[in-house]
């Protein structure tokens, strides 16, 4: 079980990060580790990762790709929250590990 106050603090940090810069999965995965501590199963880690991503989405962050364009350096995915979570779940389960930055997507508040 994750401490509610600790979760709220991590989510606030991640939301601010996504407002200021590109948020990669290594930072989110680090938050998962901080909140679960050692010994969390892959299933528990994935569930918490998806909870965080869903809450980031609710806070205005969007998943997307970094581009080489100076005009539009971030291209949000065109899918809704459920579709984003489904895609991330499939990609994470395929590799059987939490993603690193540069894997799957990035997050930003457009």
C-alpha cells in the first residue's frame, strides 16, 4: 500500500516537472521505486506506474513524441487517456520491466 501523502507529493513533483520540461519514464519509474520501496512485484510496479500516468493525464500532461522541429518539439499522441494507458501497458508488459526515459513516450503539459 502506498502512503497517500507521499503519493501526492510525488505526483505534484512529476506534474511540475512535466510543466517545466520533458518528463521521461526514468523519473516516473524512480517515483514508483520511491513509493513502493524494495520488493514490489512487477505487477505492483506496473499498477502504480499506470496510476501515476493516469493522474498526470488528469493534471494536464500528455504522452507524446519528441520531434526535431524547433517550432513543435513535442507531438502529443492523439489518443484519449484509456488508449494511452492501454498502449503503455502493452509496451511495458512486452519488456517485463519498467521503462526508462526515451522508451515508449515522453510527457509534457502542452
